[in-house]
C-alpha cells in the first residue's frame, strides 16, 4: 500500500535515490489495480508490457540515461491513441481498434520514461459528466461506489483517487478533466487551448478539446504538464512559443507569501445560487477566506454572458462533433455491420452507426447536423459563435481587473449512479462552471477544497487564468493546497474510504 500512496514527485525522488525500482513501483500499482479495480472499474485495458517497460527504465536509470518522472506509472484516458493498446474512446464503434500511431502526448510520456499502466474508462467520445455513457460499463467513485466518478474522464480520476495510478491523462472539452477531479478529490488541469498537442486525441469538438493532467497533487500536475506540453508541428493549433516550467510554478506556490497581493476574482454568476449545493458554496468561500488571510485580494467580478455558456456550448459542440464523427463510416476502420441481402455502402454505414453509437452520441449528431443545416446555420451555430465572442470579452474584462478567477469546480458533489443518465438536460447543467474556459480557450485547474458537510464527499475549487498564463494556476493552486492540507492534517485523499 505504501508505494501507491506516494505522489509522483515522491516516487521520482525514491527512484532517483535508487531506494526503489520502477519494477517495484509498477508492480505495486498493478497489485492495487488487481485488488480494487473489480469494484472501481477505472480501466478498460491493462498494458501487458508495463513491467518490461519498467525494467528497461530501471536499466536506463542505472546507466544514467533516465531521470525525472522516468519509471513512474501513468494511466491514459482511452480517447488517446496508443500503438500498443486498443483505443476505443468508450465506443463500441472502435471496439478493439489499435491505432497505427501514438498521440503526441503519449509519445512524449514514453520518451520521458513514464510507464503506461493501461487505458481508462470514459463517456463515449467524451460526451457526458458521469462516465455512464461509456459502452463498457460504469466506473464507480472510490469515495462511494454508488456514486458517479464524474465524466467524461471518470476512469482517469477514479484511477488516481483510488491509488491505482499516481498520474493520469485526461481530455477536457467542457470540463471532463476538472469535474471528475472535483468529485473524486483529485487535481485536474485543462491547459490553455493550443498548449498541449491534440494530435492523436480522438476529436470530440476540435475548437474546445485540450489534453491535460489528472493527479493527486498540484506539483504532480505541473510535472506531467511539463512532459506533455509544448509545440507540436502535427497540431496546427499548437502554440509555437516556449512555456515556463509548471512544476517550478507549483513549487513557487509552496513558498511563504506566494499569494500576497494576488487579485482573485469571484465570478458572481458562478459563485452560488440556483443549482449549487450549499456545502459546495461553503467550502468555496472558506477557501477564498484562507487565501485572503494570506494577503490575496478577493474581488467580485461579473461575467454576464456566462449564463449563456451552456446553451452556446451545446450547439457548438454537437456541430463540431457531428462532423468529427462522420469518419466512423465502417469503411476505413472500426466496426462494420453488414445487413442481410444485397446492402449498398449506405446500408452498411447506417447499420454500423446504428449499432456502434450509443444514445447520447446519436442525440448530439442529430442536434449538430440540425444546427449546421442550411436554413438554420445562422440562427443556431452563428448565434452560438457570437455568444462565444461575448464570453471571451467577459473574460478579457475580468482579467483586466484580476489575476485569476475562482468558481466552485462543479455545482454539486458526486451524484448517485443512475440519477441523471436519462435526463440529458440535468446532465448538461453540471457543466455550468467549467464550460466558459473551453469556449474562451483559457486554462483552468480544479483542486480539492474539502468535503461537503451534507454528504462527506469531495468538493473542488476552480481557478482560471488568461490564455498562456497556466503557470499562475499552478502557483495559486499549490499555495491553496498547502494551506488546506495544513488545516486537514494531510492530503484530503489520505482519509478517503478507498484506503480502508
Ligand atoms: N460534460 C461535457 C459534455 O458532455 C464535457 C465533455 C468533455 O469535456 N469532454 O460535453
């Protein structure tokens, strides 16, 4: 148990001091997966070569050819292409599909010597907030197995919070890294749009998607972001500039006085009220008070267009998703269903898409196709794009006054499995606080702010920064994490029932 409770930074230090080997660390996590994943179901596939990879890295370390996170295990959301493991994006239409290439983020992790443990469960094509839209069964929240682990990246968040992996990768189009992190008591970062390569991430909505880290500490997220981030010529939206070290930014947050003078804007439209659970709001306000006591300035800011964010997102996302998913046509790869008789290619395509896509995916394809159709394009898609511009302007106006913005990461704690899966609108409303950052391309972090008094479940606080200022999130996140852990007497997850 003890090796699996260590952070990636701690494991890296032990590996560096030759106190443990990567084989031991990897084996400990595989044992943990064997012990708990029957209940949690965070993983869809395990990497059969994990121990061989670990052993090769131990050799490289002995020869001085490996350092940093080399030898530390990582879990990978199944939306990311991996050469050696199936990549299904949670869909039947890609069952068993093994991509011919690695996503850039995966290639970079391998080059840094991280050891892939396997692929994690997710809502089909990353559509959802509970992982219940996966074609491969539910993932359970390690804090309470009858609750959702968030979504779409519930598998990555559950793996990290159940101590099955110290690090994981997720993707965030409207909150799929931050909301699962919030409801499982872990840390998740959605980087600036263009900060991390999308090459080899199976696209949901290309103008919103970003890959990012899911971890148990802010420093670990910075360490992983440093490995996966930076310019990639394979992604035409990748920002060409150099980035600072996010691990250094997190370490800066651990120093005395790190938040003195920091201006924290509280978005009044997203700070409570209808839909927000009282305990979530309470923990949010307490966290702000803690920052204020350290010399941060708390400023109320208004972002009036944020109230239209969900409406705009649920037009733009389906529009982009419907065209991105057109490639699953049974011809080139993936599932093929051939109806009886003398089917035409159209018959095969439609039978394949009928059998291969789940209800939520079909719903969004229909919505998106409708929103893009000739007579309605301006009324729906065009209007949504205008709202998107207004939201970006609200961010600009807010960041003229403050350094970071704060909101609760999600309006509620983890809800019971089955409680919203048949009510799409209730599911969409969960994304209230996370969607604005995707629509504007700005970075966001979620970290634990405590347990809600009403149900004892984790609550997350979100910070957002201007585009390219991801480093600020690591500094303020690490500072707050340290203040909160001093109050709790250690990490929130140290008291998780998953450890019992
Ligand atoms: N819950 C959002 C949705 O269903 C988030 C998706 C995501 O970030 N991948 O679209």
